[in-house]
C-alpha cells in the first residue's frame, strides 16, 4: 500500500506507531479503502478513521490529520 499523507516535517515528534485520527469524506471510497488496507479503523463515536502515523505519509492531504484526546486501539 502506498502511504496517505505528508510527514509534517522530518523532525516531527509523532512516532510512526502513534494512531492519528484522519478525516475521510463519505464519498471518498478509494481513500476509505486505502486506510482500511493500511490497517486503519473507523471510530463511530468520534466519526474519524484512525491509522498509524507511519502509514500516513504520502504527499497529499496532511490537513486531514486531526488531534484527538480519546485513545483507541487497533
């Protein structure tokens, strides 16, 4: 699987195994499938998809990564 989002910088403090919440629109079926294939999961309560940061590094929509206070496990 290709990666999905930019690393914000090479000096980021986010570890590759950290789960990050990302916004994916209802109509973005290809992106939803890519996140699933990368091991991501849907959190119904937060209405976000969660994926390990290390899988979320392809050039593109870095603004989709959102900060959350609630932890989930995959």
